[in-house]
């Protein structure tokens, strides 16, 4: 135990020394992020974004005249570690707010700790359970699967599509989105005539797509999935010349998807994506344009890597937090909490955020843009 | 014999004293959290001392039993209406039964069959927990009900914070677990286990039922792992399939081997080091794995019995 106390002391000393100019009245913000481990493709851009933005804000004079101090721990995607780090952030580092929980698992593990300590928490994970039911101190920035489903169904309705085929991945993402889509599909008067699934490592989806193709009356196909599965579906879909509109999910809204599926096969595929993905294509008068272009340029300059939606979640979380501290005029956790709940019209990368006592996400469907792949690039279709 | 008994008492005394005195040096309640994690890991590793240190068998799937214990605490209160404490006991019984069924055929074989089969078992449990999403919540995990003991203590005037309570409770569990393990060491079963560790052939020649005693060690260590998983779940009030993951199994074995698999106190020291290391190394987080590997290699090369027994030997050697 002695070992832990002295070395932890030495560690925190090193941490303090590591910061350029620690003023005594710094506002301390904590983060526990999965920078390494299986969720690192999410956590790495998140952590880089937070560090970059905090530097940027401090260079511009900080918040309310005080500098921000960011304490980031890497939980490696392990919920147990995330919980320990959350305890450390509130008990030992005494931060005023916590950003993080890269995955749903780590977020859910953190929530009880911060709820007990009454410190506001902004999660970066997808699941709707994080903010539904509403917990006083818990907020989140990423849109939910259900919103992606709604966006797709809206577009289908607009195009007169009422009978569809589903082909879903059986992994966590695919299964969750499949469930969310079926829960709201009735509201749009759309019927599912075929419901197929594939495993996350399957290399060929021709049989399932042949089944769908053989069903009479199907007007479009939707593929809730993540990773390489949707790219294979898209390729098989083109090979079989199904000839119906193909909708993909927000899970593959990245340039990597077009590369993986091949520009030719992906031609005409529609999917909901965030403004960040098509930053350069947004019209001049788009309210999000300035924000996403600025973030994209800063991130790509600072890291030399292409910007990702996930880093955008962290961007929005920090912006919401800083905005709340400014409006609260104080760095008291309870004052920050109240101010976050009062966030109104804040433009982020995922959408325009307006929170309330009953809505701790604050995004509406305008957070998604309906995108279409044309000539190997993106096009906004609304 | 008197020497041995006193060494048992010394071990327990050191353990209890450290657990009781350490809180006086804690600057914040975060240290209680780290402490309780050490005790929870220490309990699982104490079970492995019985399997690895006493009986000389390696298991790479004990996180599977921790997973069973953890999910018993999450599922039994919901589906069977059991109190979480009873659910933990149910989990331990279930783990014992599964360890018996899995271990019985495997332990009749010689060599590394147990290591390989237990590896498969652990992965199987973690896959079931991940894939049976409608029951377990899948990779996103599920909530675990409150144990309720803290409220009872509060009613009789002992008001502890959540982290303090779990520090005390898991510390108590660890002392109890260590006491049982040390008693086992000096029992006829313990002697039989050590005999088959030394030489299976020799043990068989003097009439030790080798397969039976291996199974006993396997089942007992499974119960330890299960209880440790239950304590973790009840403490965190939330559980994900990571608890049953392969990495967790490896971590447990590493803790035991690092501190000294033959010694209860050594193994707990191993658990303490490997639990605090990631906390201490947050400043060098990119090098954490590297340093962990380096520490492990140095121990394996220079202290083959593990940290504590090697140091103890050296000190004793100097005294003579």
C-alpha cells in the first residue's frame, strides 16, 4: 500500500510538472477514454481531440479567465478500470466534470460513481440507455441508432418506399440497430418483407441477398451493420444486380467504406452521416459549416490524420462543457450541471444541441445528413 | 509443526494488519477503491495458489468462473428473486459444479491438457456472456443490484461510504480466504496436493489418488474465482463480459506467478502490484505494457519462485 501511495504521489507530481504553466486557479476537467484496446479506433481520436482543444482554448485565454487543465486516463476499454479511473478523477484529482466512457460498457460503469459524487458526466458512447431514463448528472453527445433509423425511414417515405428487406449484422452494433429500427418502423408505415442476418466475419452474403431479391414487392434494402460486413453486402448486391435502392447505416459513414466496397459497387448507396464527413460539401449558409470545417482543419493539422466522427463526439462534449462553465460563471459541479442542461442552440459537429430537463442528448434528426455515394465521393441529398 | 503454525499465524497477522492500518495513510477515498480491487483480485489469486502453488496445475480460464460468479449476482436477483448475497453463493455452487464436470475428464490426463482445456472453457463462458444479449445485455453489460449490507450497517450506527465499505468487506473476505487456504495447506489434502506437485508418480506410489486431488484443487480454486467475481460485480453494481475475458485469466495467473505462486502472501503481493501498476503508470501509459512485460521477465529470470519467496530466501540466506 505504501508503494502505491508514494509512487502515485510521484506520478501526480510528474503530471503537474508536465503541464506548461499551471496557474493555481485552473479548472480541472477529467476524462477516461479507451485510447488503447479494442475500442482504440474510437478512443484515440477522442483523446487527441480533447488535448488539442484544451491547448487551443488555453492559448486563447482559457475559460472565464482561468486555464483549463485536462486529466486523461486510458481505461483500455475495460469497464472495471474505467470505474476506478472515474473514482480517481472525482476523489483524488477533484475534477469539476468528466468526459468519456468511449464505449457503452465503460460509460455505464462510470455513471454510478459520478452520480454519487454529483459531478457532471458527458458520455461519448452510442447507447440510448445512457440518457434514457434521464439521470441528473449524465449527458451524452453521439446520436442514437434510433435516430439513424428514423432518418432512413423518413427518406424512404419521401421516396414512396413502403416495403423493404432487412439484412443485418449479428454483432452488437447490427443487432442493436436492427432492434431500434423495428421498434419505430410502424410509425412510418413501412413493412419488412424479408429479415436476414449475417455473422460479423462472414465473407459472402449472396444467399441472404438472393432470398431478398426473390421476394416480391420489396422496394428497397436496408443494411444495419458495422465494419467489413456492409462493404461485402454492397459488393454482393452489385454482383447480383438487385437493382433496388440500398440503404446503409451511419456505422459505415466513412471514406474507408467506399474504398472497401469499391466505388463502382457503392454507386448510389444512401446512408445517414454527420456534417463532419462532408465538411467541404456543406453549403456556405449551413449553420454547422464553420464549426466542422474549423475542427477538421485543426485536427488534421495537429495530428496529420484524417478527422473521424468519433473525435467529433469529444469535440462536442468539450464545447458543451466549456459553454456551460462560461454561462454558469463558476466551476462548481452543480452549477455546471445546471448550465449543461440549459445548453441551447450550441452548434457542434454532430448537430445543433439544445438540452432540457427531459432531454440530455439534445439532438434532433437534422443532426444527420442523408448522403449518397456518387463517383466514389459523397453527395448530400436533401 | 509449531513453526509451521506460527508461520500461518504470521501470514494472517501481516495481512490483517496491513489492511487495517493502510487506511490511515489514504489521502482520498480513491485509495479505498484501489485497495478493494487489490483484495478482490487477491482472493482470486489465493485460489490459484491452491491450484498452481499447491497442486502444480495451470489454469488459463479462471476468469470464466469469475464471470459465472459475477453474472450470478446480476441475473439471479432478477430472474429468481434471490438476494444478491444468496446469488453469490449460488454462483459459487454453480462454478464448483461446472469445475467438477469440466475438470473430471481433463484432470485424468497428464501434462498441459488442463491449461488448454481451461483456456477453451474461459473463452466459452465469455462468448456466451457476449452473445446471449437478451439475457446478459451482451458486450454492453448489465446492472447488478445493491448488496444492501451498507444500509444495514448504517442502521446500527456504522456509517461507511461506498468505497470504505467495499474496502472493509473485500478485505475481510480476503483474510477469510487466506485463512482457509493456509489451513488447507497443512491438512491431509494439502499434503496430498503438494505430494503430487512434487512428483505425480511418487504421489501415486504412496497411495495418493492423483486425479481426485487435482480435481479438489481445481474446484476449490474455481470457488475462489467465482466469489471474487461476485464481489467485483456487487462492488461495481455493473458488469460486462470483460470479467470473463481471456486477458483477465492471464492477469490472474500473472499475479500469482509474479508474487510467488507457492505462497499466499506472495500471491496477494503480486495482485497488489499488478492492480496498482496501471494506476501508477498512467503518466507513462504508452509504456505500461512494456514495463509490465519487463517486470515479469526480470522476475522470471532472477526470482523464479516469485517475488516474495525469493526475497525471503535471500534474507534468510544472509542470516545464516
